[in-house]
């Protein structure tokens, strides 16, 4: 269990609290149970180190307050909006026999041993955290989903996860899904055999050749048609000239 050193504080005014923060400490409070709320302070540097740890807000820690050990659960942390540093912390006192509601993270293991993932399947995570009602003396740090031998089409429900004794999900009445192993969204087409590719290329060349011949024939027909049309126009103009010569009046003497 992690241990965090703390000191009792006697700050009552806003100025005293600001002075405490300026000296490198974070004001905090311990509440819960039958005992009175207790004001404490923690080193800012030390608290930041704990906040960087995974699942800090769902793990029980021990506060060492003036040589007295108190088991607590971190419940809320307030950050400075500009500096992004902790400026206040709340701790819930752990009382035996009590139950608390926590969001516990889900961890997936043995993904390298899943035939479904090896074949390109996709793990769709529906819930990265599951809200559970836990006895204070038996709080899980994480929920494990084993992907070994899991294939495409598998779904992982809350009933398939081993929960510690006395721990129950807050969602009751249905076996809700935590994750699914789905088929890949993009299916890769198999490569065509070399023979088919060659035949396809030859067929394309043959089609291109036939199209070329057709276009050449069409061009020749067009030229012949233009030539005939030109001959008709020329002949028409010649006949017209002859008629005009015949109609011309004789010269006067």
C-alpha cells in the first residue's frame, strides 16, 4: 500500500491557506466515518508524484499524519486553472464494513495470443471503466479481461469478469457489454493469379487494337464521303456556269 506523509494544519483564513500554498504545500481534508473532519497539508511536489501514478483516485493509500496511520481513498483534487497544479485534495476515511462506489479501470491482457486480433480483428472497448459498489476493505485496482484464444465475434460482458467478493456493479438487471472483438473494417482482396493478369492484359490489348481499326475505318469513310461531297459541289458549280453562258444576250453591232 502507498504511504503519503502529511501534517496537521491550523489554517482558518484565505490568507493563511494562500501562504501555505506559497510555501510548497497543498491543503487537504480527511472526512468520513464517525470521526471529525481533519485538516492536513501535503507537500505539493510529493502529491504531484502520486497524481502521476495510474488509477490514483481508485487506490487506497495510507496517510502518515504526525506518526498516525490513516487508510484513506483519494476522492477529489482541485487544480489551479492557470498553473495546472493541485491546490486542494479530499480524502475519504476508510471505515471497516462500509461500502463505496468507485469507477474501476478495465485492463485487457494477452492480446498477442488472440487469433481474432492476429487475423486483423478490432477490439471495440465499450467501457474503459466500470462503476462498482465495493467494500472498503476489498477494492479492486483493475478489472482483467483475458483475450487469449478469443476470436472474431466474441463479446466480453460483466459476467465474464471475475469480481472480488462483495463487489457488485452498480448497473443491475442486465449483463452489459464491456468490449467486443469485431471483424476488420477494411477487407483486403486476394491478389489475382499471374495467368489471369496476363490474359487480362492480352484481352485489353486486343480490345484496344479492335478499337483502333474501327476508328481508322471510320476515318477512311469520312474522308471518302468528304471527297464525294466536294465532287458534287464542284460539278454543280460547273453546270451552273454553263447555263449562265447560254443565257447571256448576243452582242449588238
